[in-house]
C-alpha cells in the first residue's frame, strides 16, 4: 500500500514547512502530490522539483488544458532533468485570468501525449465517482487506461459503503489491475460540505458531521479499508497536516 498526501504550494517556504510537519508525524515512506493551482505563483512541477531532494516520490498535477497538442511537450526537458518520474493528469479548472492560454485538450489526449513523448514517466489519471453514472465513469476510466494511464487518483469519498460499491464495480472492469489511490479529505464546515455537494456532487452519509473529530475517525477507517484494496490519498483542506493526520499515519 502506498500513502500519498496532497500539499498545496502556496509558496515554496510554506510547502517546506508542511513537509516538515508531515515528517514529524510519520516515518512512512510517503508520496507527495502537488496540485497545480493557478491562483498561486508556484506551479506544481516547480514545487515537486523543490521537494525532490527530501522525498523519493513527488507527483505534480498537470492540467490537460495547458497542453498544446500541436507542439512538443514543453515540460518534458524539465521533468527529465529534475528526475520527476510520475505525473497526474487532470482536466483543469478554468483559469482565473484570460491571460492564461488554454487549449481544447482532453485528459485522454494529454495522457496519450505524455506516453508518446515521455514513455519513462508513469502517468496517472483522475477517477471521479460523482461525475456521471458509476458505469459511465468506469468506461471513461477504461478509455484513460487504454490511452496509457497506469493508475488513478479518486475524488474524495466520505462513506465506506459507497467505497465498497465502487470497488465491486471496479473489480469487474479492465482498470482493476491498475494502481488506485482512494481519496479522503477533510470537510470541517457546513459551507465546505455545501461546496462539495454543489460543485462536485459528492455524497455524504447521514451520520456525517463537519467536525475535525469525524473527519479524523473516517480517515482512520478509510486507511484500514484500503489496506487490502490499494492505496490511499489524503487531501488536508483548511486544516494542517499535523492537525488532520497525527496519530493516523
């Protein structure tokens, strides 16, 4: 089982402090995921290069809509030079400014481009159980696998029963032999829950409570559930790494 933790690159200094907090609470060999958030000045691949001297596995998120299919991958030389060997392809939210150029590149097209131009880099894709029907998402998952994805990072789950259902469906798909990182995040306010329900169409159980205690207990349960089923991906949101995961990892 691999354990991945998402760290937000607000600044290089804040990122280093987050990593120090993470190392203070666990001796596990962790993978660190870095989202590519255009509202911050630090791009995901630069943040990963900054952390690589301190970690064996860093995974930058790459926005598909940033890739021009008519040109060679501009990131290729940097990734090879820095030794970044894994990436996660995401579709990419609309940029906050019209000055940021985007392209009509899909995640499947981006995966194919990475596999063709950087065959030594392991490419992961996103798996979203809330995007459409579960069967529709698994068909999309299979399309990404055929394009070259070696594994998937899921959107966060909040209910072990839903994870059971999705796992059973995944068992019957061609994606079952890939690496799957099951997502878990912290939702500690009513407004945050509403965001996840309205923006991401997330499903919460009836006993959910927007408290740190509930989220920590679910993180423990999810970690135990994942032990025999794949990997886990923790995404601390609006809580510190130490506050969320100490005593769990």
